[in-house]
C-alpha cells in the first residue's frame, strides 16, 4: 500500500512522524515523506524515502505542491501533522490521518491520532492514541557518556540563553550533576555542579537522567513523559501546566529546580510513563491505518 507522510519543514515535526513511518515501512508498505528541496536531506537522515516537492513554480504554495504530488502518486493513506496533509488526501481520494502533538489543534480528518497521553489532554477528547516514541534523529554516543556518572544526572536544555543565570542561581540545594551542552552567555560563571559538554543528544542522555529542565521545548517535554522523568519547564504552556497538575513536574520558574528529585514528582512521572507504555505502539496503529494490508 502507498502511504504518503507530510510535515512542515521543521525537524521536530518530521521526527514526530518517523516512528510511525518506519512501522509502516517495516510492515511492507511503500512509504514516502514529502518535503521541499531544502528539507530533503533532513528526511533522508531518518532513513526514510524522500519525495521532493517541485520547487519550480513560485506561484504554487507548499500545500498546493503537496496536493499536486498526491494526485500524481495516488497514495491510499496520507499521514500528516499539518493541515495541508488533509487537503492533499482529499485531492488524491486517500484516507486522511492527522497526528496531533501538545500544541496542535483539532482539524478535520478521517482519522486523528494524539501522541499526548489521555490524562494530559482535554477531558473527553475523542481522538485515538498513538504511543509517543522519542526520536531525535541519528545519534552518536558522546565519549563523556561512556563513563559512569559520579552523581545523579539532570539534563539542562535551554533555547533561550537568558534562563541560564536564573537557573544557575538556584543550584546550591540541588544534589545532582547538571549536564548542559550549550554556548553560555559571556560573563556567566559556571557553577561547580554544572557539567558543560560538547554534545548531549537527548536520545542518549535521557535514559541516564533522573530529571529534565527545559524552557518549553514540547519535544523534550514529551520525551521526559515517555521516559518517566520529572521535569521543570521554565515556560508556562498549557501542556506544562497539565504535567504539573499530574504531579510529574513543575513550571514557570527556576525556583523549583531543587525539588526535581522529590519522590512525589518521581511517582507522578512514573505514572505517566506507565500510561504512555500502555498506549498502542506505532506498529499496532500502522496496522489499523492500513487495514492490516501489507501489500
């Protein structure tokens, strides 16, 4: 069966679809991920087949080019985490499947999947569940991670460098090694408890950690939920608030960093991990979406 996956030209969006793409590919389906020419290399690095969208006609939008390719290739299923995928499916007469993440809103599709565990969604959400499998692209285990940690480890990953100073000022009561891979702001003193490394790929580092600190990165937040790690989000998104309400994290301020190793937060994070593990895996969902057809 032909399956077309469509995603915006954003690495995090692409990575969110890769486990499902591979589940369909290993079941024997002809799977392609559509992307703009500048995004093709990103798709190829996932090990998937890229369908390069024509870039010659400046009058056509990316969604129009996707619909044009769908009409030409005639997939039976179009899976997307963007509204353009549903429009392309309609053009090709294909089944439209929409995959939602923490910040996504509902759109019309034949089948909607949500990677957010039910306890962190709006009550009464009608969408089917898809187990979130954290994927961050190809990973090489860094040398520093080959050595046993002397202390419990917390991953610090920030997109906004202005958060480093507030976080560093609250580390005196933290009984852990804080791992950080970043170029720090000039003049900022590195606390003794912070281990500055060249590389800290989440797929390799998270299984060795007891907690995560981020500034609203939904990909990292979902991965922390899947790994059962308490998390501190320095942002205050709706998803962060629900993780906090579930007793699996804290949000909105660096003040709570010393509490990340509390047993109460560990219990809440463990409960979310168990919930995620019980959801249908990509392989099971792929079988449903393709009707069990492996041709």
